[in-house]
């Protein structure tokens, strides 16, 4: 499987690179296995949104990195 990562640049200048590969096998994130859906991500600066209503908060991203 190809590597699917979310590269998030924060307002404070820091960046987070989150490998989403493990999450793609959960019910919540399974739609992101489709490259077109994964790469269609948009953000308002607080939440990452994908088509179909899937979203991920910055707090959740930080939790992923901490694990």
C-alpha cells in the first residue's frame, strides 16, 4: 500500500506529518483509501475536511502523533 500522510502546517510555524496508513483500516477513515478522496482534503485552519462529511480536528492529529 502506498504511503498516505497528512502534512499539516500550523499557525505557529510548526508542521506535523501524520502517517494515516493505520487509520485507513478503521471504519471512520476507510473512505480515505481512495486517493482522490484523500487528496481532496481542505481545511479552515482548525479542522481538515474531506468529501462525504469526514473531518479530523487538529487535536485529533496531535493525538495520532503522540501515540
